């Protein structure tokens, strides 16, 4: 248990909650261009350091995006084991439909990077740029997502 007076602990907790609330408010202010629903997400990996036939991998998935907070997870590469402990955070609004994120990782050996995501009703597109990591490589992932109706349960 901390030896700090209870009022100091409460004040610190309130400051932390206010900072988290401010980040959520920035993302919520952006919400005008985003429509929750089921999206088909097409991802294209750009890896210039690989041989010609390997440098452009593509994936497609269907996923339910419930709110603006899900825009930070729209890049499939973020679920890869090489990105464990990393997330897009610190959303900053660029304009009415565009957010800029910073890639934040828990490990000092992890990659660095940033992403820009643009949303308009029924459509999302963005690009994530990643540099570093154990092999000190650079790559990007571009996503195009189209809304295909409402989310269904189970």
C-alpha cells in the first residue's frame, strides 16, 4: 500500500481519468464520418525489402466495427505475434474524417510507427507505416474497408 495521502492518490487517479477521457473525446469528435457495422477489410502489405514476388501480400477479412475506437484496430497486422504488445494510440484529429495514430509498444526492441485512418459513411481507408523491430525492417499496410450491413450476433 502506498504511503501517499489518500487525497494525492485520488487526485492522481482523477488526472489519469481526465487524460484518458480527453483522448476518447478527440476520437469521439471524429465520429461524424464513421458508421458502425460489418466491414469487409482488404489489406495490402508493402514490404520493399523482400523479393519482387513476396513484397505485396494481400488479405481480406470481414469484421464488425462497433465504434470509433475500433478504427485503431482496423489493420490486421496488429494481431500478428510480431506486434504483440503494440497498439495504435494517441489519436489526433487531422480533419473532419481523418485520425493520426502513433504505434506504441511495450518493448524497447519493438517497432515504431504511425498510421492515418480516414473514415466516411460506409467506407474506411488508411495506411500504417512500421519501422524497426528485431530485424530493423520497414513495411506498410494499407487498408480499404467497405460497410456491408449491420453486425450480426453469434
